[in-house]
């Protein structure tokens, strides 16, 4: 994966800033969640996941870590175990007509990619003694209701098989 262009980095930072503002100010418009693009919803979900993890004592190391193998949404340290945790964040709008759990989108292909990202991270951030893969699923039910599911150890290194 090539280095991000300056324009793309700036666009991503604008999306993250908008998501932070939405979180800080709240959402007054009931249709605001529906008006967000999928990218904006994803950035908002990443901000929700980051706040959720930090509220539980996780130390944020990186957001949007990129390497030739792909991107990890968040990299944090678990306060209880000291493990470096690569976190995949999946965000969805709640739909009554077709219930769907965001974490179901982390398929085998995504797991294999995360294993390669983790290997690259471990090689470039020595010493990394222990790593884990978590999924944080964020479901936006309405403008004032957000569901968060944290799956610790969602998959293993051997997902490469």
C-alpha cells in the first residue's frame, strides 16, 4: 500500500474532526445518522470505539495504522494484560428490516489481513511481547442511542490457515 497522499490524509482528518464534533456536541437532528456517508459513519464509529476503550483504561497507541499489508483502525494496550491490541471497528446503522451484527463483517479474509498487519507492526515496533485481535462493533440505533459490543480475542493468529 502506497503512502497516503496529502489530500487523502487531510480528508481523513476532516472526517475524524467532524466525528469528534458530533460526539462532543451531540446530535440534535434525529435524521443526522441517516445523512452520514458510510465513510463518515465509519469515522464516527472509530471515535466511539476509541472513547469506549479509553474509558476502560486502554492506552491508545495509534489510529489508522497503515503498512503495506493494510490498515488497522486502532492499536491500543490492554491495561490488565499489557497486550498490544489491534482493533477492527465495524459500524452500522440499526435496521429493523434486516438485523445485522457489525462484527459479522470481519470475515476470514479480513482476519488474514489483520494477521499480516500485526506481523508488520511487531517487526517495526520491537519489542512487542504479546498481541491480540479485538473487534469493536458500533451500532447506531438513533441519534441518541449507540450500541457497543467489544469482542476481546475475536480471532487468533492462526487465521492464516
